[in-house]
């Protein structure tokens, strides 16, 4: 399937049918997210795939986004609150194991990355982690479109409510952004057949040669 066709097909769905997205398609999207690039390779977020309607209703209470409660699945992108030396050690050890190289050969990498995060505040590192989660959101949008699964990226929710209901503080995480997944309801969604609107390419991008 052509990527530009996928991107033209997708839009931020406002209403979903009752149809459930298969676990195979959810796993495809999660796998794509896991393959996303992240700064230093740290993958400083975790993704929760929620298909429990009672929990979705609680998460969406008070939000103007009915999709939170209605969608087949809700992906919650939860970023790290802090970056610790243990996080960096675990990543470097994982690389050494996966690539079959001595851990000592990665000492320089460890020192550079650990020093970088130590030179900044927890708040700065949490903001950095949020940015990485948004890159993963972008991958998820593309992967869902490729599977012809509709989706809605959302910032319109109460992050504190999400953090509390998902027990994120005790996991050292906070909610960054969310993505609902399902199938568009063409009868109820006023945007289902609307033309995609984007600024002209030459206004968005400047080629400097
Ligand atoms: C980070 C982010 C947050 C968004 N938050 C919401 C939201 O809370 N509710 C909603 O219905 N759409 C939300 N959107 C969808 C945008 O409104 C939509 O992507 C934009 O209007 C472009 O339209 P299209 O994606 O349908 O092509 C969000 C999009 C992004 C990327």
C-alpha cells in the first residue's frame, strides 16, 4: 500500500462503530511503535493498550472526546518522570547482550548518555521524554492507517485523571498523549467524508539547495 494513500485515508475520527480491532492489528501497531527512533535509543515511555470499556469510561469522564470511551482500543503513551543511571545502564547492557559485544566496549556511550541526563533537571528530562512519546504517536498513526484502522490522536483529556486511574506515579510515568483506535462511523462522524485540508507543500517546506 502506498504511504501517501495511507496518509490521505486517515483522519482524526470523531465517532466509531462498535467493531473491535483484532489483536493482530493492535500488535502490528504496537510493534511499529516499538521500532520508533528515540533520542539516545532510550525509549523513555511505555504504552498501555486499553480495551476495557468500564476503564475507558472512567478515563474519558469529563472530556469532550467521546472517542476515549467509545473506541475499540485506547493507547496511552506514558513518558518517564525521570531518567536515572539505572535506565542508562539497563539500555547499554541490553545493547551489549543483543549485539554480543563486551559491556566495556560501550563504556564511552554509557558515560556520555548518563552525563547528559545528569546535567539536566528531572523536569527537563521529563519534557524530553514527552517529546519522544510524541514521535511514537506519529509512528502509531501511520501504522494504524496502513492497517486501515481509524484513529484519533488526543490531548483533550485530564492527564491527572489518567495518571491516577492507571497508577502511573508508582511506575515513574505520566500520561503524555493518547490515541484511540477503531472503525469510523460514517453516519455519525461529520468528518468521515470531508476533504483533507493541508497548506500547500511549498508553504510548509522550504528547500535550501
Ligand atoms: C497531538 C495532537 C492532539 C490532538 N488532540 C485532539 C483532540 O483532543 N480531539 C480531537 O478530536 N482531535 C485531536 N487532534 C486531531 C487534530 O485536530 C487533527 O489531526 C487535525 O485537525 C488534522 O486533521 P486530520 O488529522 O483529520 O487530517 C489532535 C492531533 C494531534 C496531533
